[in-house]
C-alpha cells in the first residue's frame, strides 16, 4: 500500500517594525493512505484558516510519499489517569513519578538526592516554556543535548494507524498518545514530561515504556500558556544522534 506523509504549518506575519516576525498559528501532520491524501489535505487547510490564534498569511503543506517498508508500527502505550484537586497537586504527582527515573546513581536513592533532582526538573521545565520543540536532557551527564537549545527537538513523521479522521480541529489526547508512544520507543529514552502550551488545556502527562501514558488531569491553571516537553534520555543506553534521528526521521504508525 502507498502511504503519504502530510505536514502543514501556518503563520502570520507580524509587522512590528524592528520586531517584525512570523507568528506560528497552527501545525499538523499525518501519515495516510493514498485515498485519504486529498481529504486530509483540505482538512489541514481548514484547520489553519479557522484557528483561534489568528488568520494565517502563509500556509505550507508538504506531501511526501513514504515507503511502506520504512514504517514502524508501534502498540500505543497503555493509558491511565490521575485525578487531582488542583494544579499544584498534579505537578507534585508528575514529579513523584519522574524524579526517581532521573536518578543515574542506582545505589543512592536517598531522599536528599531525590529532592535535588526534583528541583532540577522544576528548573528544566521553566526553561522549556519559550521552546517550540522539546528539551532533550541527558540524565547521565546532566547536559542538554538539543542541537538548537532555543528550538528544541521535534518528534515528527507519526500518526495513528486507524485514524480516518479528517477533522479540522485538534484532539490533544489523540495527538499526544501518538507522540508519546513514538518518543518512548526512541533509543535511550527514559521518560517524557509534558504540559500543553494551550491556555485552555490543563491536562498533561508523563510517559515511558514502563509507566505507560499517565494522564494527569490538571497540571496548570486555566489561562496559563506556559507549557513544554522534556525528553529524559540516558547516554549510557544509546547515542544522542541515534535518538534524535529516530525522533525526527523514523516513520511511525501507532496502533
Ligand atoms: N516534538 C517535540 N516537542 C513538541 C512537539 C513535537 N512534535 N509538539 C509540541 N512540542 C512541545 C512544544 O514545546 C510545546 O510548547 C509543548 O511541547 C506542548 O505542546 O492526555 O497539547 O502541542 O489529555 O501544546 C497533552 C494531552 C496535550 C494530555 C499536550 O502539547 C491528555 C499538548 P502542545
Ligand atoms: Mg500547543
């Protein structure tokens, strides 16, 4: 069967004299069979042109044929959810799950060490807020491994296997489970931490092959547009370039 990758990004030119720049409005990507290309393409254009972030004056749609043999099919991570009373509690639960995984010294699991790692993780999270992609953090060395720190790394070329959906609007959960499943399967990946940057979307998640996909129903206040992603990686398990190559190039469909 023939598959095609479709990618859309839309932006708006902001004319603020010295500060003139392209403001990102919307982006989407799919991997679909030949018979869906046209419908998905027009749905993407609709999504771009009806976005609440603004009216785009530039829309780029890229369509590439993908060799079926180059596609890896992955089983979606199992999903669980944690209900919390408020954002603070949600963040706490997320840190509780992730902090022990950051401990590279397998013997010392001391309370002091875990507290240090928790503070580190909080600081890293703040650094992701202005980024368009994810932070790639090496738990073995404490270094950031993104080739471009401002942009971060982007996971791309992925979709749900059975999504016939040509809906114009974003389903946060459906897109996130696909991304998280691909990321969890990248070489050397330890875990992922995610908060949406959408001011109206307060549910976030932590994920790994062992944890599965753990939805945490509130991780920030409504109206807050600070979000980001951290990919925790272990350079003792794989080479950073292999991990980045997988995230950016490998075609993945999630079942
Ligand atoms: N690769 C790497 N990082 C990304 C990507 C990508 N493809 N897309 C977004 N990011 C980074 C970027 O820095 C964003 O600011 C941040 O992640 C959040 O992205 O179960 O909507 O698309 O209901 O706002 C979670 C769903 C939704 C939880 C997450 O993220 C649930 C979401 P957003
Ligand atoms: Mg967003």
